[in-house]
């Protein structure tokens, strides 16, 4: 070993040549558990020795703790800009990135708690302490997550991920690289994000600092879904609350109808995608419990997600939220379209060939309440049995007819959230007569008034479950399950109620 300036020997030197004339790396080794001050002193020692023998790199090590510096391309006093993540392989160029798609350098599998915390941190950074409105923060965060998931999927083995901050990289340089990922993804799926990223390079830099180490694709689907739902919480309040159905109600509906992997499932007012996601989750859990082969499990539920789930959403922004939500859950977004579900059936079928009469096994939906469709504004009103010869009609009434049209005769089933007025107002008896003519009533469950209050909707409502009758089917008397849900797992403020069965409707 060469002699140090103070006549001691350097702990370790790696040479670039066999003649030991080109010092490459100097390593200063210390025992594990030393203080921060002692480790800082070790760094200074490594620098002093590296500068003395003109080595390219200086390394300080104490147990599992280490710091590596490029001493060749920076001034002798630099201690920050020349900090690097790893030594170059085979005397090559210093690695630009820390995370690679390879063992030992790959991303970390985070927990549900960590994911929720990171989503919240990023949301707060984008939100800028209230300077930005929740929809802005939600949209921009969704764009970043889209880039992150795309990068994890598209990165080739042994290559570096692009969704990370490079060594000594400026916010502007990083922003340009992430923007390339986003623009490429825009071309591949133009329906999800139509506008450019609006974040500043500095805000994006801060978010990526929190997100870059996580392997989001590898995190459990339930954890990802819950984290994204919590993240959506502020977005779906007030005016946007009409597009969100609380998880407990959604889960109850899905378990009641028990979707199967070969059934076609539709939500014609899909909002954020809650019913579709939980239907996907139900089929996925069925596959996990009934198949032993991992590939068979994946094929079963992924085929269902890709080919059997359909959603229609009139609000283009919410339509993109739904697609993003589905992507977080590992796909199922290909059959989500932005359209008015009440439009002419031929028009809807032109958008997706499956959107036709008598075609769906299950419909799960929470349509918009209270708005009126006017004949002077929408020509299609006169094509509805419940709209003919009327100047206007409530959207929820037209949704009832349209959903029943979509159902398969004899076997098709529907769960729909309806305002109680549909079920008990004397002036709407003709609507109830239509339902009884076309369907068998399976169940009616009254929800408490607070069910949707936290999300800006205080209308008293119920769940109606029906089966579409066959063309010539005549029913005699039959039993109907009727119940009042007194407990739905949360209070009027949206907080979970302290009950061991808080996730259930009782």
C-alpha cells in the first residue's frame, strides 16, 4: 500500500493498471457504529489520500454506511456535487442513476402505509398549502403516477429506470426526461391525458424524490387501490361527489351480485370506477381461491378485466380519472368510454360494439340524480318509453330504462342506487309499473340519509336489485328481500365508525 501524507498506509487502493501506477479508487475503512462526526472525518481522510495519490474516486465505509465521491472531475474542496450513488463498473463511466431493473439495484416493494404517506406528501406538495384546487392537484399527481407505472413496465432488464432523479441532475434536466415518458404515453393512450404536465420542474423534482424508490406495480392491488382512493378523497367532495360511491356500499352491491369471470359487467355512470374495480377484485379473489397455478389465476382475472368490464362516463375529466384508477389496479381501462349513456343506442354501439341491447349479465350503477333532460335539448328523450310525449324527464328515470335495455333477458341482473322518490312518490307510480313489467324485484335496501352526505349529496336513497324477465315470462307472487341499513361503516363526516364490522352494511 502507498504511504499516506501522515506516513501511515492507506486502507485500500484499487489501481487501473497491472503496474500499479494509475490509482483509481481510495477506500477509507472505519468500524461499524461510529458517530456522524467520525464518519465525516473519515470522508475527509479519504479525500486527502485520494488527492495525494491522484485517484479518481474516494470512498468512506463504516459497516453498512458508505459514501462515494468523484474526485477527478471536481475541485478538491467539493463535497456535494461530486457525491455519486455507486462506483463505475469495470472502470467505466460513473452510473447516472441509482435504480436499475436488476437484482440488487431494483426498486423497493413498499407497504400500504408507506404508499398512502407518499401519496399524501406528493399531494400536499402539488396542492401548495391550498394555493391549488383539489382537481388540479389530483390531475397532476395522476399524470406523475401514470409516468411512474409506464416506466416500471417499459424499462428493459438491466437498464436504468427513467422515473428517478439522476446523480447531480437539475430539476430542469429531470423534467425534460419525465416529460418524454409522458408525451410518449399520451400518443399511446390519448383518452387518459390530453393536456401537458403543468407542474414546475421544482415541484415535480420534490414529488419524484418521494416516489422514485417505490415499485408501485409490485405493491399489492388492494393496497394500491386503497391508497389511490384515499388520495382521491379531497377530489370527490362537493360538486364532484356525484361521481363517487362509498366503498362500503360498492362492496355490498358487488358481493350481493357475485360477478363471474365469464360475465359482461357494465356501469353506465361509472364515475371513478368503484363498481368496476370491486367487480374485478371479486373475480380476482375467486381465481386466487380456486386455482393453484399463478399464470392461470392471472389469466382468469386479467381476461375479465380486459374483456368483460365496461364503463360509460359523461364527464370527460372523471372518465380519465376512472381509467387512471383502473390502471393503478393493473388494467381494465380499455373499455371505459366518455359518452352520454342516454344517447341513441346505435351511437353507443359505434363507440364500443358490446354496448348493445340485451347484452350484459350484470349492471351495477349509481346514476346522477335530480337533473332533467329536456326534449328541446335532447332529441333522444322521445325515444324512451318513460320519456315519450314529455317535455322533460329526470335522468335517473331514463337511466332505469336504459339499464334494463342493456340487460340480458331472463338472466341479466342490475343493482342501482335510486332516490327514494322513485320508490314511493305517488306521481312516479308509472315508473314503478315499468320496472315491475320488465323485471323481477330481488331486493330493496334503504340507505340512511347520511350515506352520500360527506360527498355533497344528501338525497335519501335506496339500493334496488332486479332481474330482467324473459320476453314472455309471467311471474306470480314471489318474495322480495327488503331491509333498512342502519349501519354503513362511516358517519356523516365520512369517518369510520368504531365497530368491528365497520366495513359492512347492517
